């Protein structure tokens, strides 16, 4: 069981990353929450804080950085989820995935109503499981579409409907 360290008062990136760690890296991971001004502590793997092993890089949020650096980038659902987490985590004027606003609203509500950070992880875990399942479904439907002939299915459906 590994120890992971991040800042207190968890929000989007700091609830998404523990889900990622427990889901794909270490199911028994333990999380420690420190003062936001504290630099990386001497023990544990730090994320989304000063001097952390994993943190924002360029436009990418910590969740996306972890996906890349922990060897998970071949999962298209995680890549899509990373874009949603980034949109919810990083204030930007750039175009966001529409799901990002909903994720940000839900996590902000949890942040305001659940004071204990370990409890925030417990509460948000099923949320991220559901978001991952949604992204898997989205990725599958994306791959199954034939981008060269999108109107054939519509035309066929209309023809079948009119024949009824």
C-alpha cells in the first residue's frame, strides 16, 4: 500500500486523481492531506501541490499528467475523462467539454458540504466510476461510427419509418 500526499480541501483534480490511483495503480492506496502552503513532504508520492511528483504541465491538469506518466494513455475513455476533468479543474475561456461544467458544479457542492477530505474521496468515488463508464460508452460509440457515411443510417431509418 502506497502513501499519496496532496493539499487539503479537495476539489476536482484532487478527487479525480485518487480515483485514478485506486482504480488503476494501487487499490489500497492511502491518502494524506496537508496544508496548501506546504511543499512536498519527505514521504509519500505527492500530487497537485508545490514540488509534487505529479502536477499540472502546460495546459494539462494533474489527472491528465498522471494518465500519461503512469502508462494509462492507451485508454480512450481515460483520455476523454481527462479532458472533462481539465475543463472542470482549470479556469479557462477555451472551449470545454459540456460535461465539465456539471462535474465542476457537483464537486463544488461536495466541497461545500463534506468537510472531511477522506470522506470526499469516499463520496466522489462512485461519481468518477460513473463518469468513466460514460466515457467508455462515448469512446465505443465514437469508434463504431463510420464518419464517411453518417447520413446513410438516418436515410435508412427515415425510409423504414415511412414504410410502417
